[in-house]
């Protein structure tokens, strides 16, 4: 039995410890946003975030994840409000969809560690897109970086003055 924090919630998988995380997510947790791509880890379509790092869920076994924090595309943000998800829509870069969740998760992990990425940082991501969407995904990544920077640079609102009662 493997216990992890999945999208912020504790989850216990009653599966063979050798089960790849990808299949635990899709088949046992019914989180089908993480995509099955190539079965050997080359495409990165199955990318999720584990303890802050972008990883291929097809290559990780449940036994390796005891106590880990796993975030899938479904848990990235409520209502698609994460800067990468917003940029994806604003840049209108969606194609067939098979690689997009993996790209979004990889870009989100990159932005969490590098607040001022260059286009080359996005180009260096190992994720593959069979439809040729990488240029659009890089554009969306750069827009997401600007959204993150704008939120960090925004002034913090002053606290409301205390109420005085007589």
C-alpha cells in the first residue's frame, strides 16, 4: 500500500508497489488528464510534478513515492487559473491535446524554480509534440512567465485600518 499527497489530498493506493504512477493516476484515481504517450519515457506526455520536480509518471513506481507530494494537471489550480493554463488559453496554442498536460506541468515546474526564464529554457524541455506545437508552447511559457512576474511585482495592498468602536 502506497500513501502519497495527491493534489493536496492524502491518498492510499492499494495496488502492486511496482505499478507505474501513470496507471495509478489514470486507472485507480480516475485522473485522466495525465496522458499515456510512448510507454518508455521518451515523449514526456505523462509529466506530473513530484515534490516540486517535473517527472515522467510512466517511469516512477508507487514504491518510490511513499510520502511524496504529487500534482497532476487536475490539481495545478482551481478553475484553470494557474499562469501557465491562462497563458495557454490566451495564446490559443492547443492542438490535439495529447502532449499538452505534460508540457503545462513541465512549464509550471520550470516557472516555480526560474522566475525569469528565457525562450531557450522552454526550448530545452524534453517534452515532445507530434503536432509541431513547440513554438506556440514556448510563446505560452513566456506569457506565463510575464504573468508570474507581474503578480510578483504588483504592490501588496495596504491592510485596512482597524475599526474603532466607541
